[in-house]
C-alpha cells in the first residue's frame, strides 16, 4: 500500500490502483447537488453552464499535464501496462461521440430500426478487431498499424500511401469533432463557435502532445466516467419519479410505454397525429431492417481497423488482456447507448402529458422549453430544434401569432415539431428538471466529441511516426526523432482540422460518415489482407488504395463538380434514406477488393509472406523492433 501511494496519482490511476470511475462519478453527483442548491438561491442558468464547463476543462487539463513524457514507450503504447478498467473507459469514451448519443434517442423516438445499427456497429467492430487484427499486431510487436505495414512490405511508397489514408481519415474525424464541439458550445452555452473550436483544438493538443497515449488514457477515462454519470443520472431520476425500475437500460421505458400506447390509441381514434411523426432531420429508409444491417456492417468495417481503436489494444499487457478489454468495452458502450430507447419513451410521455389540451395562451406555463429550443439550430440539419405551428417562437405573443392569433387555440401533436437531436439535448427541460441536469447532459455531449478527437489525434501522430520508423543504434537519438515526428505531425493536423472546422458549413455527421467510408472501403481491407494473406504484394496494396480512393474521391467531390449533394452515384436500392457515404463505401469497396486480390495473383509475387508464416507458429512473438520499450 505504501509503495502504491508513493507513485504519482496519475500513474496510480493508469495502473488501476486508484478507482477513477468512482471518484469522477461521485464528484459529478456532488457537483450537481451543490449547483442545485445554488440555483435555489437564485443564481442564473448561465453560471450553472460556466461551472459545468470548468468541471469539464479541469477533468482534461489536470490528468493530461501529469502524463507528460519524453519516452516513446509511454507516448506510443503507454508501456503496455494500462489497467483493464482505465483502458475500457478510455476506449468507450472514444466510441460514444456526442452526436451519436443525440441522434440515437431521436431515431428510437420515430421508431426507426436503423438506431439498432448504430449500437451494434461499434460492438461488432470491437469483436472483429479483437479476433482478426489485434492478435497479429501484438505478436509482431507492432506499436501501430503503420508500423506493421512498414515491416510487412518494407516499401516507402506503400508506407506513405497507407499513412496518407490514415492521415486523411484522422483529419476527417478530427474535423468532424471540432465542428461538432463548436456547434454544441454555441447552441447550448452561447459561446462563439470559432472560439469554441479554437478552445477544443487547444484542449486536444494539451491532452495528446505531452503524454500521447498515456495522456489520452487518463483524460478519456475521466471523460467517460463523467459523461456516463451526467447522461444517466437524469434518467434514473425520472425512472424513480415514475415508479418504474430505476435502471432505464433494463426497462427500456416499458413503464412509460403502457401509458403512451393508451394515449396514442385514443388520439388515433380521434384522428389526431402522433408525436412520432413530428421529428425533423431523421429519415427512415424504405427497407429499415436492411438499412439497420447495412449501417451496422458499415460501422463495424469502418471502426475495426481504425488506428484510434487499435491503439488502445496496444496499451494492454498481453493478448488476453485485449480480449478482456473488448468484452468490458462492449458493456461500457452498451451502458450508455442502450439508454437511448428509455430517453425516447420518457420524452414522448412527458410531451403528451405536458401539451395535450394546452392552449397557446398557456404555453409559457407548461411548455416553456419551446421558447428555449426554438432559437437553436439542429446539428443534424438546418431546421430549428423546436417549432410551433411551423414557426420558431420566443414568447407567448409569438406562439399565439404563429397558431392563428387565437390565445384559446388548443395545441395538438401536429403543431409541435422538433429535431432528432432535441430529443436528448432538451430532455431535462421537457422533464422539468433542475437546470444543472441540462448543463450536465450538454457537457456530456461535449465530452464525447472531445474524447474522440483526443483518441484520433494520438493515432495520427503515432501512426505517421511509425510509418517512417527505422531502428537506430543510438536509442536516445531514436527516441527524439520518433517523438519529434509524432508531435509535429499531430500539431499540424490539429491546426488544419481546426481551420477547416471554422470555415466549413458541412454537418459534422456527414464528415464523420465519410471518414467511416474510407475506413470501411480502404483501411480495413488493406490491413486485414496484409495480415491474413501471405500472397499480398506491395503492388496489390498500392492498387487497392488507389482504386478505392479514386471512387471515394469522385463521390465526395460531386458538390464541386455540379452535383447537388455528396455522392455521385445513385444510392443502392433500399438505402435511399441513409448517408450517401454508406453507398459510396460499398461502391469503393468492390474495386478496392478486386485490386487487392487481382494484382498479386496477376503478378504472382508476394512480399513479406515469410513474416506471416512465422507469426502463425505457436509461441511466435515480437518479430519487429519495439519502439524503445
């Protein structure tokens, strides 16, 4: 015990001797209680938001600064000694992006089966990575996927081509999260979008530059414990208040479902619309089950070979620990995402309870949340997050005017519209809960986007440095070169991503989906083929990257070539309601696979196959030079 506490607190956290999750969760709840007391004393909501922001920033800055290092072993793979709990929470945080939490609840609200694909996709990706990719990377001793490709083919063109794809995907992901952070900060806290993006860029740099993966593990584990507590606490509160089971993931809102079903049955008999049809920004494909399966497979392929996912497995002590990390991360992600159905059910119930029979003259008494959210723009589309009778309303006078000028007009479900992300982001206001819970939910959404940006930023620096790695006889010189390259590339990429986020108007969801398309169509096939097929050649890798990249580039460039939207080729039958990036990835995957297979067979030449044969032998491990570990 004395030896454990002799270590710095941050090191005890990463090694598992300090219960980080419990500390952060209890601290968040204590913070919420103190702010509730402050609200009762008459403090304005803006102060609550500022206090929540201070809590979030402190959770990033303190652990990140403690992780500073000049050792590649710390920066690249955290010395492969990360504890199971810390690795699980950190990986879970990077998979629970802020917009995913928001869009999921809206999808369940409209009854779309596609929401199942968003939950199943990341879990399937973890399983695929754990069994098809990670064991070979660990046995080879590779610190990153680019390090493995470097050793497998020993070709500068191949190394640079694969590293360029990793950089492109990482830039898109970081760009999307910075863009999302700016939108959320402006929408929820009233912060200037550009200032919020600059702040997010600086926070990510502060997290990753000093300590690399070790810093990401500390910060993202903290963020996951915070976002899980902040997101689930309001649901437990409402569940207890409704007299249902206090764990919403197990009841899925069933306690509210009976009352909702009866209300909707009566409304249908009277010929009124239901709230299910009043959500903007979410489309349902013509074949929703097929769309759900496609979305799940798309995310699974896109995520399974993502360097920011594989990097967490590199921090585990051994292959057995990576599989345990997979299992526990699936449970951690499910803990958060499977609460979305309960959010949808609770919001729908409170909407019916609060608005049925309500007149426009009374709206400020029972549904004042409409005034708050009408002035905010959705991150899923260009609509207002809430509207009444087709108009954004800010007060009772505007509400009466929007619905025909009669203050006795009775509001029905058809008169209220809201965006898909409002289902989650506005839920605490709809529930009538204290403002601190709304601030915590907003901060949780920000925490998810920052966590993903942190993980992706680390993977960019580590993988591009690994692509050019060569053993050096002077370890001190070697360490300096590795860290200099990693930090320089990382800094430049973050600056570019932040700059793009301030200039572009593209929805962050679409940017994210195109990053997943590149991962599913190019990165995953190339890495899996390089691991499993001894006959793979350098020319095959180059041909696969080139073929898939050209198709994706053509699809994504259509707006500049005269196309009306992303995607130059028509959507696949039954997938019309999905993102164009999904259809584009399928179109690109076909030529990429054809090139990966046909070119090595045509040339009858393989490269590096002997290394794979060695790795398949029992007990074979660490055939590549470790990065000063």
